[in-house]
């Protein structure tokens, strides 16, 4: 069964899903202006890993890795910036 599925298709779907997975948190944090329940340590580690994946993609000249990790870094970076700014009163 897996022989009939192209690896780029699986990678592309995985990249899209793992990238857009952060969109609901970005929207929730932006609307509520609260990141109180978001772990700073987790997002610092996550963003560091995403930057490394992006560098890896650039070294390999892999467009899927570059595109997916650039968008993911924008989304997770937004959450991190909101967290570092601190919660603002409504």
C-alpha cells in the first residue's frame, strides 16, 4: 500500500498539518490577548527547533522544508512574542 503513495505527498500533507496546527493558538492568543497558559519554555525550545529545521532545509535546498518551517516559525514566533510581551488587560 505505501509503495503506491508518493513520499512527497505524505511529506506535503504532514507539513501542512503540523504548520496549521498552531493557527488556532495564534488566533486564540491574539483575540484573548492572553498567553497565560502557554509555556514559555516549550515555545522557546520549539522555536529553536524550527529555526534549526529551517536552516537544515536551506542547506538541502528543500523547498517544502523551507516553506513549511518559515510559516510555522511565523505562527509560533507570534505566540512567543505575545508571551514575551506579557498579558495585557482587556
